[in-house]
């Protein structure tokens, strides 16, 4: 028989991870802290990757039309070299380039990063850093659209995504902040950030699939894991739509306030 309280706890974890994945407040940090608050053992990188897969599905659903367009036009450019398809082809190139830094660092050092930076106080400190970065770029308004990006922009944003492997440093926050800092318009920054999320999440899933499959408690935890997965997918979708609306209005400063408050609370209380 499924433990109903345990099921609710895992649904809460999925909801927290899903809601905080798109917004710039660090989903990994919130997931670690929430596990401590509700008395669940830290499930580690495999569990986080499992929930991230649900978030990945939600992001793909939201950007499905753009993904189809990029794929079709990218292939058309390879075949025809027509100028009308070059912008979409280069956008794909920049996504690949931006994925490489986090891919290399995550492959080589992810276990060590998780071990060093997974304490509540360290997450509090990194949330303060995220808040400070959000505050610094709160009034910036870039001019670069999708077709104006350069390779150096992609690499700089990719390096920011690599820094966000540290729990408490928001991946979306790091990439959106850096994208805006290099001159992208807010809507372009958002698209580029979350298209970068897709390949790095797929890579993380590929590296963790055996760990997920070999979770020793899976025979007894399949229902809680499934509940967490579904909650993560739903709340990622809702949160992403909310973030898109916020980005249109340029209200990132409110996330800075939250990061400051949450970071200070973790440093003082936990």
C-alpha cells in the first residue's frame, strides 16, 4: 500500500522543483532545502535529473513550434545554403556552442560540485549572489534579436550556464542575466536560455539514466517518484508561462528581492 503522506511529500518536491526550474531562483537549491524541511533524505543528482526530465518535457511543449522551425530550416540551409535559412541554422550552432562549457564541466566535476555546494548555508550564499546579479541587470534593455547573435555571445552565456551547476546558482537566472548583459532583448534572452536548457538536460539524462534505473528503493518508491514527475511537469509549464509574462514587463527585480530574502533566511535559520 502506498504511504499517502509520503506521496504528498514527493508531490510537493515535484511541484517545488517544477515551479522554480524556469524562474531565476535556483530549482536545485530549493529542492535540496525542501527535502531537509519535510524530512526526506537527499536523493542526490539522479532524483534531480529525473525531475528535470519532466521540466524538459514541459519546456519542449512550450517551444515546440520554434524547435520544429529551427530543425526544418536548419536542415534546409545545410542542403541549399539559402540565405533565408541561415539565421535559424546559426541559432542552432550557437545553442550547441553554448552547451559545451556546462557539458564538459558537468561531466568532469558534477559529483564534486554537488558534494561541496549542497549545504543549506552554501545555497543561501549562492542565492544572495543570484539576487545581486538580478538586481544589477534589472534595468538593462538589450537590442539583439535572434538573428543578431554572435558566437562570443553564445560562449559567454554557455560559461554562465556552467557556473549554474553550483546548487543555489539559478541556471535560468545565470543564462538570462548573462544574455541580457551581452545585449540581448529580454524575449531573445528567454528563448536562448531555455533552448540551451534542452541539450544540457538531455545530456544530463543520458549520463544519469543508469543511476535512475538502479535506484535501490524504486520498487517501493515508484508511486511517489511518478507523482513527483507529474507535479514537476505541470508546475514547470505553469511557471514558464508566468515567467514569459513577467519578462515582457521587465520585472526581474522581484526575483532579486526573493533571492535576497531566501538567501538571508537560509544563512540565519538553517
